């Protein structure tokens, strides 16, 4: 999370994530447009958590391409298999990086970024379509509890990929 926010207690974090999950479901309900949905969800996450950078990368062949986000301008193309985002895609599970300088191949879009969490996003068929990426300007901002909650968020986001 951002250094601008006070560290949250476990209960506060639980309540915050639980609320954000509900708000996300409400935001995307009835909206049949990927960009609109991801843009609104990025804005919601930034607003609720004060994340330093939060956004989506979309899987396009052997590249991840920048999608809707909130924060500083970021790298547009992430080439397979380098970086934290690709690690999450290839492992098909969340990747929590307490210190980005210690992650081999980490792609530094912003020198202020110090820790990161990336969660793969799947469609109804179970195919990975992209990732949710959150960066912090503090070391160790994310843990396995964040990974569990953001995985639940990924489940809430399944409808944004449509039927096919
Ligand atoms: N750090 C990521 C690149 C995306 S930025 O964090 C916005 C990575 O290593 O894949």
C-alpha cells in the first residue's frame, strides 16, 4: 500500500477488502465493456487503498500490454517471460515481491516502486487473460493475505472477459 496511508490492522484490511469486493461487483454489473470495467476498478482500488500504482496488463500473444491503470505512466509492453507480471502468468498464481530490487528480471517502470503484488486474471474458461498489478513505494507492503483477497477480486472480475 502507499506510504501515504497508515498501516491497516488485520480487521480494517479485512473490512476494506470485503467492501471493495462488493463495490467491484456492483461497478461491473451490467457493463459490457472491458476497458470501462477495468478503468473503474483501477480507480476504485486507488481510491480505497491509496495504492501508489494499480492497474491491468492484458495478455496479447507473447506480450503483456498496458491496460487501464491509476498512477504514473508505465511500461507499455512486457515481453515474455521477464518480470513479476509474467511470473504471475507463468505460475498461474499470485506473486508477492517484498523488495523489487531482489526479484531477478523485475521491470522497473518507476524507480520509486519498492514492492509489488501481481495476480493473474482468468476468464470463465479458466484461461489467463491478463494480470492485476499493484506497486507500492514502500518495501514489504503486501503479503499472502493481500494475495488471497486479490485472488478473490480476480474471481469477481471473471465476467469482464465476456462469454468466449
Ligand atoms: N514491475 C512489473 C512491470 C509493470 S510495472 O510495475 C507497472 C514487472 O516486473 O513485470
